[in-house]
């Protein structure tokens, strides 16, 4: 099984955080997890934090909000869904309380991969190069937590 990538890269010459992970679930199941508040709450916050609150209005133009609690404080993320193409793509804006007015973009791509698996690619774009390592690390943790959630029970 594939692990998350190193996360660096560029898209059209602009730095992006890019993480890939093979999930033990069909694309539709992975897609649904991204839009279900209870499921999303279980994986959207990088360790060692936890998602204290999650709200999702799963429609183009609908909002999303995560309140992430870490040992050293809380971070609020808000955004708006730009694209919802089940089961291949979810795209939303990302505004984080610790980066001021900066609005970046997160795209989640889900492609069939082998028997009953999905290759998930998370691309976080429209951000300064200085934030790429932090976001790459965070999305790697999120991808691993989603993989664990979708793993078959032994």
C-alpha cells in the first residue's frame, strides 16, 4: 500500500502541498467521508490535535468550518465548496485563523486504484511557499487518519 507523498511540488509554477495516499475503500465511500460531519471530525485535524467542531453545508457555494484544538491553542478554518463532483473531486476554499486574510484552495481527487481501493490526492494551492511544509505535514496526517478510518476491520 502506498504511503503519503513528501508533499512538496508546484502547480503552474506556484508552490503547492500535495499528498497522495491509497485508501482501502471505493472512491464513493472516500468522497462521502469528506462530506459527512461525523466522519470528517474523525480525520480532518492533524495529530496531535482534534477537531472540536465541524460543520459542512455540502453543496457548491455551501460553507464548511473546522475548529481544531491543539495542545497550544485552537485554529479555526472556514471555507466554501467550489466543486463537488462525486465521486472524483471535492474542491473548497481554505481560510485559516492563524494566517490572517489569506484564502487558499484545497482540491481532493479520488481515483479508482486496484480492487476496491482509491488513490486520494490532496492538493493545497494558492498559498505562500513558506506554508507548504506545514500544510504538507498536516495533510499527510489527515490522509493517514482517513486511511485508518476506512481500513477494513480485521
